[in-house]
C-alpha cells in the first residue's frame, strides 16, 4: 500500500468529509509539486441523502472523469454505492480567466442497504414505507435515550453511561455523538489574539475587524480603522477574485495570502513578502469571516529571510514541526542530489578510464604478445617457452650507413617511419609477430608466440610484401626507391620476456643467429633462404631458385636459395589490398 493511499483513506470518515478535505490535501501536495494546478471541490448538503458537489477547474473538459473517481472512492473507502449526474455546467470569470464550474447531484446508498433491499424488490410500497417508519422510530428512541444521559441519576458511573449508550445503539459511539456548545465563549479577547497570533477577522466588505498579535507585528497598520484586507494582501491560492462571494465558493480550499510589498515599511521591502496559509470560516451570527492561518514557510532559510523566529509561531501550531521536518527533507534531497551528481561524475570518469585503459592495452599489446601482456598485468612471472620449429626473418636497408652520413637525422627518421609503417601493416595481413627493430633492422617471426603449421609460408609472403613496399619508400639522397636485404631461416627457438623495466619478448637460439647471417649475406632486393627455410617452402606454391654454395660466417659452407614469387597469389593479395571485381560482359 502506497503512502498516498493511506493518506487518502484518512481524509474523512465518510464521503462528504473526504471531498471537503481534498482541497487541503492538494494544498499540502503543492509544497512538493509547486507547479501543480489542482481543481477545487465544495459540498452543498441537501435532503434525502442527496448532495450537490461543486467542481471548479481552470482546465475544461476534465469534469467527466470526476464521477468515476468519486464512485471508486465511495466503493473502496466507505462501502457505499454512489450515482452522480451533472445538473449544471457554466463558465465563471475569475482572476485567472474562465473557470469551469460543474454541479453534480450525488446520491449515495451503502452496500448493506443495497443487500437488504434486494430480497424485498417484490414488496409493495406500503411494506417499504412501514420499514422506514420503524427505522425512524428506532432512531428517535435512541436519540431520546442519549438526551436523557444529562439528567440521569448521579449514582451511575461515567463508564455505565457510555456503556448504556453503546449497548442501546448496538453500534459505534461516534455514530451517536452530538456535540455540546457553551452558552458563551470562555476566553478573553487578549488571550485569543495571543493564542492564535496569526488570524484575521473581516466582514463582507473585507474590512478588518480583528487580527492576531503577530500579524499586527509583521504587517504594521493592518488594524488601522476601516482598513480593507485586500489593501494589504492578495490571494495567491486559490486563484480567485478577492471578494466575499469568491471566498465562500472555495471555502473548503486552503487559502494562501501574500502581503503587498508596497504596504510594507521601507526597510522591509528588500526581504521576501510574508505569505499566510490557512482556513476561511464563515461566522453566520456576526456576518464575518475568520481566517485562521500560519506563516507559509518551508524551511529555516525562509524563516530567516523574513526576519522571523520559531517563537513567533504558536506552540500548538504544527507549522513549527513542518518547518523542521521539511528542513530535514530538503537536506536529504540535497544530499541525494549530491550523490546523483557524484554518481554521474563517476560514470563519466569510469567511461574516460575505460577509454584510456583501452588505449593502454592497445599500446601494450603492440609491444608484447597478448597472453604475455595479460600475465604481466596480473603480476605473474612469464616462463620462457620452447618452440620446436618457427621461421625468423631479418631485413635491413642497403647502404644505410652512407645514407645516414649524408642526411639530416629527421630525414632518416621520416624514411624509417614510412618504411616501418608499411611493414607493420603487413604483419597484420600475414599474421606474423614483429619482434623488434634496431636501427634499419626489422625482425619478425612466424609460429611464435602462437604455434602454427604454415609459419614458413606466412613469413615468405610477408618477405615478398616487404620487397614491394620498399619500392614505395624513397632514398633522401638520390630520390630513388630504397633497396632492402631479407634473410629467412627455419628452426627451433626459446622465447620469453627479459628485464623488469621496459620488458621485451625476445627469441634465443642458433636459429636467430642463422637468420641474421642469411640477411647479412644476402643481396639487394633479394629474399635469401637457408636450407631449412627452403625445405619448409618446397612444393608450397613458391618459385625458388638455388643460389649455390656460399661461405657463411660462423657456419661454414651452406647451399642457399632466393625466393622469387608466390605462384598462386597476386600482388594485391600479397599486399592485402582490396581486389577489384573483374569486368562482367553481358
């Protein structure tokens, strides 16, 4: 059950009381929803359990949903069946413009009466009239019994009196309650004005007759002779014309009055105007209206801005509690808003952190194999791994030393960057791992760190792509394409991470040395193969020619080979370029 449901169920003990207190509930909700524009309801009681409901609203056309709402409330809250019919619809001119005024005829009958009536449908009118007369006679007897309580013998205790009333009526004590009023009001004028420091009494012409002490304090001159209330105040809610007729129409509404700034002392005009919230009560015997009110304040800040104190509000006035409770609520709302702002800031920071983390991981994975990088991130030691067979490639730029001697360093950097960028792209095309670059030397491996059977073919295709890419890089001295030497060898290696600072994934073993010798003993613009590399590529769709036997430093005589081309792949496939579709003839 929601909080609003409980609030609605406690508005009144019957449907009439419920409707009469709806405006008060709307005024309370307006504290939290200041833009709320609620309708107003006024009940006019008639005979024969008939009630006239007056509905006022700034928004036309919504009156047709009122019967459904009221009928549901009557059935759910008060076990009563209600029928509603529209008697009159009109537009009335108020301060905010045309206000819709709809009068409903409300006839209600309890479910108990409905259930009792069902079996008697076939009885004639005489039987029904007889039942009604019996009911009225029983009610008169109960009333007489209750009225006799005041003259009952003193011997009876208070409990016996109450018990006799309840037992006679066989119902709830509230149902038999009749209020008793004193012959005269036992309170002095001074005491009343102090006990209710915020109240105003005015007549039909709005002339002020009486005011509480604190209203006089904060609205000086209010009790000057023949002062009209509308000279010092304007009606904020409900938005109606300030006259006695309009006030009577909305007598069930909470009225909010605002002090006119121009009537305030000069020193007070800079502070917020005083607002009062309360109930209008018409006193028929004296022809006057009394406005029982309190300052309309929502927080201690508003209290301080108006130079007021909690002591200015009567101890019995719940406005004190409302200010303190609402101050606590505002503090909780502000704390909640701060938490929401911090949550949003954290969300943005988390998003930025994820982007930066992605950049960091991309950079890290460019330097180390992914599985190695993940182990290092987790603080684990990376064990060296032995690979039974892989293919290693080395390359360098022909006459690089001479180029460096004749050029500015920035020209060398630009040349190497252009060349290495093209080579790096090819590593992704052929899925080989770039181990390192030192100066003009470029080293890659196939089959490490992830073993794969086609490692030799991948490295061979990469080498052919390097040779094509090198033709697109110009020598800063001559303006001609640079030339590279490439050497390839296949064999076993040991691979692992060395060092704590700037760790590198390195390869160890004689296979590395042999591959380097193939590069250094190669020829410009040629891909030099060792015997084991030739064996791995033989009959794999490559054109290879024998170079012959040569002397290799530290290795002795070796029969080596040159890789010419891939017999089954085009240049576009080697370079990883998008292939154009062949022209179709219709």
